[in-house]
C-alpha cells in the first residue's frame, strides 16, 4: 500500500481516519506489511503483501479468489494480445482516456485487474478493490504501475471517505452480491459532485433466465468450490466440443447450444483454440460457482440511478446491461 493512499482511507465501520501501526514496514513509500488502525486503536486492519485487508480471508466470494488466482492473466489485454477488455471498458463507460489522466478512479470488484489495467494505462490513479483474494492476482499483475492501489474490502462497508473519486466503475460484479440494490447504493457516495459512474448487471430477460446454467446452479453453487473447479476441468472440454457441434447446425444451432452450460466464445473473440478453452473453463466456473446470481431489469436499475441523484442517465446493452450517469 502506498502511503499516499492514507488520505482517502477510513475505518469502514467507524468512518474515522486511519494511521499506520508501529509494526508497519515501509520501503520507498510502499507499506509492504503492517497494520492500519484508528487513532484510538479500537479498530485494526492488516496490511499483507502490500494490500490492506479490511475483510476476513474467507467469504461468499471465495470462488472468485480461486478463479482469478488460477486465471490471473487470462483476461488481461496485455496477455491475450487482443483489446477485449479495453473494448468492453470504453464502450460501457463512454469515457475517454484523456478524461482519466491523473484522476482518482475506483474499480469495485477488480478481480485480477482486467479493467484496472485499462484505466492505469490511461494515466488514472486506480484504487482496485475486491472482496476476495483476487486482490493478490491484481497486485501481482499490475504492481509495476506507480498509480495502482489495491484494497481487499467489502462493497457494503467501503473503507474510503465520501467524495474521494472522480470516476467509479463496477463491471461484472453487482449481480454476484447478496443485495444488488444496496451494493449499488454504496457507490454514489464515493463520487465527487459531477463525478461519473458506470456499472453493469446481468439483464433479466427471457434469454437470460432461460439459460441452462440456472438449471444446474441450485446444485453447483452449494458445492465446495475447489471440488467444483476440479469437476469442471474434467467436463468443460467435452461440453465445449458439444457446444461447437450444435452451433454448426443450420437454423437454430446458435439457440439450441444454450442448453449446454458452458461458456463458448468460438467465433465471438479472435482467440486461439488454447485461449478459447481457457476462457471456457474460466467463465463456466464463473457461471456456476458464485453463491449469488441476480439479473436485473432495465426499469429497476434506471430508477436506482434516479433515486441516487444521477443525471444524463443511460441504460443500454454492452456485453451486460449497463447503466451510467453523472452525479448531480
């Protein structure tokens, strides 16, 4: 953790300022290990491997810790060689790289850092937060950036002072929280006036709720996550082959293949066969492993934006159902 981040951090429960504990080890302005504590020493939080930890090691997002530490580089554009994450980020947010230069940006649910990498390359000061141990993958991937700050924390108890950021985004995250509306409502207070937000959700529509994953999720979401991952490593190659064969059927092949609960990006992304297999395993685990999966309707997420005081609101489909706006 860089010492410069202290000005934005507060205790997520008392909202009091934090100081470094006397056991903290600082090297060139980076707190490698140590503690953060309130000035009355009532609340203390560990800093381990350069990441402040405001939550317990195990929680409802454990599957994402497994996922992003195993597939730590898979979705990074710098690794895949294709601007898949970049295209999604810029299309969803509608922001321009020059707008992010030097600004403070909060990435909520950073995973291994696929979108943080895009914002960092644009020159933003990115605070990348995740509830799971994915923060270790994110830090490992992006620690070369001086403008990176990684935090392990809870969206429902964010460890930041209000109005600390000019931009906030959360992509591919909110539908996996226990209370989607409350998770969204935690974000607007983080923005300065006229700050900009972009979040997305699974879209609650016929095509979504009829996906075969919802037939098997009642079983898979209760499985021990390491066992589920091991099972999918064995099954996904066969399921991917079946999906590809069905897809070739004339007429309804592209629709019928949805009965196979596998993430098949053949013909969607310009990836190699090896990469397509890796992405298939990664996103099939992403579909079947999370404890929570709550698609939302357009009208509802629009109303949330209005209720929290945003203007210039847009709701549209870009990979997922996106809502974005400017804080009034």
